[in-house]
C-alpha cells in the first residue's frame, strides 16, 4: 500500500517542485531585467490589435499583414484596460504589457509541466523526467521572449501542446484527441503560419501506425480542415485586400533571401520596379536587409497592393530560376541556427557572481547544449530507417518528433533572412521538440531492454 501511494505521490511532488522552481527563476529574471522587450514586430502586432478593437470585422481579422491570434489577445487586453487609444511605448500602456507578459510566462510554465507529463507518458523514469524538464525550464533562450511583445513564447507553448497530443494519438488515439489536435493546429497556424506544417506532416505519418487504423476517416477530416484553412484565408485576403497570399512579411523575407544569396535576377526583368532596384542596390553595395532595401527604393510597397503583388511575382520567378542555388545556400545557413545568440538577451554573459552570474551560467549551459541539436539532421533519417525496418508504435514517436524539428528548422533557413539574433529567436520555439527527439532516440534504442534494433 505504501509503495502504491509513493508511486502516485512522487510524480506529483516532482511536478509541484518543477513548477515552483520554474516560477521562482522567472520571477528572479523579471526582477533583475524588468524592462519588457518591444521591437518593430511589436508595433505591427499593436497596430493590428488597435484596428481589431476599433473595427472587429472579418476584413480586419483576415488581413495582408499578419495572422490575427496574437493581435486579438493584445487587443482584448487593451479593451479590458481601456487603453485602445494609448500608444504602445508610453508608461500608460504598461498595465497591458504587464498582463500580456504574465500570460506568456504563465503559459510557458504550463508548457514545462506538459513536457514533464509527456516524458512520463513516454515511460521515462520520473526522476529523469524531472531532471530533463528542469533543464528545459532553465533554457535561457526562452526567457527574453517570454518578456517580449512577440509571438515566439506563445508559439512554443502551443507547439508543446501539439506535441503532447501527437504522442497521445500515436499511443492511444481517440476522436476527441483528434478534434482537439485539429483545433489547436488551427489556433497555432493563426498565430504562426509555419506551424501549418505540423498537421500536414504528422497526420499522414499517423496513418502508418496500427493504433490509428480505426481513425482513418477522422484523420483525413482533420487533415483536410488543416489544408482548407490557409486556402480560405488566402481567398478572403484576395477578396478584401487584393493580396493573394497569407502575409506580406513572407514576400519581404524571400526578398531578403534573394539579396543575401546574391541570386541572379535576370529572370525577373519584367518586374521592373524590383529588378532595377536590386541592380542599383548591388551596384552601390547597398543593404541586404530587405526592410531597409524597401525603405530606400520603394517604401510604398507596404501599402500598395499592386507593388506587393509585383514583389510576390518577382520573388517566385527569381527563386524558381535559381532553385538549386537557393536550396544549397539555404542549407549552408543551418550552422547559424546553432551559433546565433539569443536575441534581446539582457544578461551580462561575463558575470561570475550573484544572480547575474547564475543567469550567465544558464546561458553557457543552454548555448552549449544547443550544439547537440545538429544531431537531429543525422539521426532523424536513422529513426525513419529503423521504423521501416521494424514498425512499432514506440518507434513512430522519434520519427514524428524528428519530422517536426527538422521541418521547422529548415523553414527558418529557407524562408527567413538572417539577422543577428533572428535565427536563435526562431529556433527557440522548436528547441523542446529537438531535445525530446534526442532523448527519445536514446531511450528507445540505447536504454530499452531486449532486441530493439
């Protein structure tokens, strides 16, 4: 009886300690580095939030600038506090930002608790589940982003939730879990469009698992709904705003890749506005940062639908004509994902004493541990081969985790221009899944008993 009670009590005790520790460390960080982080993206979310509070109609939610979830949350807090007309960067707006950061920090801690439960669900011993979760809760890459008016922290929490549900769907699928996964996927996409890859990659993989044979129709329904959502979004964007796409930011990022990679642009000669601008920019050794480029040559791009449509066609034409070169150069940027330093890092990384020294130590550990992330590109194909060699439910889990990690890391180098801190910020969202993949590979193939290979 005592053994049974301990078996139930110890996971709960470890979980409580984990949550308390995560809260205390975040409180310390916020006490020492209290300033919220506001950058150019923050003003974009604020602008849309203001528009949504003033005119909450479909043409505001579906817009050519940003997907609406984050701005909807921000707008709701603005309305709740009566701050819909207060500028983002004045002291009077601080209560709204404080509440937003409280929500982000609270959800981040909730995400750590979900990771702990997920590790236990994967049959990893409770003590190790606690240690691994503790390590993930101390990941310094995440701390600045939890205190930033940006989507990254919420995206990380939602991705943890999707990962937990996917493991449930591999092990013990139900229609209810499928529906919950579909809803959370939709919310995640409307927060961060690249998260659309999660359902589009994972749902077909689930059909390979024998536990999902009874749920083929549900799987296909959720997949079709996930695929239909961006199509409907693009349709309304075209109808209301004349822009056939999801977000104009994507077009600008692709322009940044063309400038960074120094791709030949002759294929886009017919799009004279940007062709001539790129030629002139290169002749004068101008900036390869796309926003500075647009500000210099064609600032009306942000508000002129015709110009944005021309940029969209210019990007696609030039990239299609230089596809192999584009792929090779994008792949060459993978090391920057792991060498890039966390953005907006307020801590003194050279500190050696006190609380500042503690956070400097966390930075050293977090940065050093992230170098093992390279292994996902090597070991994921191995996990696929081992699954095909001997299909088993437990072997699909590393395949799924690796697919999520590799796809999201490749999205960074293929679709986002490089700016110092940018890749570390984007990669922080996918770090938990990358670490989980490596842990599960070790547990499945090195720590399990019997003939597993």
